[in-house]
C-alpha cells in the first residue's frame, strides 16, 4: 500500500507540474470523461462532454482536410517541376529533329507517359495515306486536313478545347499504331501553329486508364501547350 501511495503521489506531482501530459493524450482524456459520466449517473446530461465530443469530431475533420490540402499542394508542386523539366529538355535541343526526338524519349519519361505523338495536318495527306517523315516516324504522325478536329470532338458537333483529358477514342490506331491496343487514356493538346498554317495536336497516351480524366485540372498542360506552340512556330518559320 505504501508503494502504491508513493506512485500516486509521484503521478500527481507530475500531472500538476505538467498538465499537458493528460490534455494532449486523447485516450486518457476520454477515459477521465467517461469516469466522470459514470460518477454523475445516467440521468444527467453532460453538456461539457457533448461539447468536447463535437470539438474532437471537428478536429478530426480539420486534420483530414489539412492532410488533403498538403497532399494536393505536394502533387501540384511535383507536377509543376515535371512540366518545367520537360520544357527545359525541349529548349536545350539545337535543331528541329533533336526537338522532336527528345519529345518522344526524355520528355515522355519526365512526364511519365507511355507515348507522345505530334500530329500534324498536311494538304498532301489523305484518309488512307500520308507522307512519311524519315527518322521521325516514332514521334510524328501526318494526317489529312480536318482529322484533328474530328478526333478531338469524336465526330460530335461540340466545340473542341485547348486541352482534353479522356479515355482513348475511336481512330486512335491512326495515332498510336500498334500501341493503340494498350493505350487507354490520353491528353490531347491542340496546337495553334500560326496564321495560315493547319492546326497540330500533341497527344500524350498512357496505359493507365485513370492517368488522364476529364475531372483533372489542365492549367499545367495548358502552360506546356503555350510553350510548345511558340517553339514550333519558330521552327516552322
């Protein structure tokens, strides 16, 4: 009994000197409140206990929101860094061939996509055939005029957007070739190549069906599109 009394005295002194030991321990506080409720009896409404329970629930919700905000901020920062690295890789190229080649290799790796294709319309192309560009067929697809708008809108009478995120649509084999069998989601970036020129389109394809979804934000991809357009216009000029 004497040993137990000494332990209680020691505990009491520690709590009095540092009450946050109890206040910061949620499980211990719940146990104390529950003991207090039992002592008061079941017929008494403990408004303080109800208030504390509500505050705890609100704190839990705030903590969840806090974690979500931090995760979203980290994801946005990571995405920004990826776009910046991809742009620098493109700007480092000395000529147009190197610019396109690094697009399908280094840039695809930086952006973590499985395929990148630059689609350009040409008056020399038809629905059945298009001129081949030697050494660049792995990244460049030449199509007939009007193909890009039809692909972007899936043939529907709707306005196209600068950036479209979606599941892979019909006609994807024209762009991806054999990879169309396993590319399931895509980001479509429509390119304005300057006055008097046919439009272009940059296509990013992913095997993951959830990598590109319509509900995702497109600000970073829109920025990437703007930079890519300006570089392409300089090369074409």
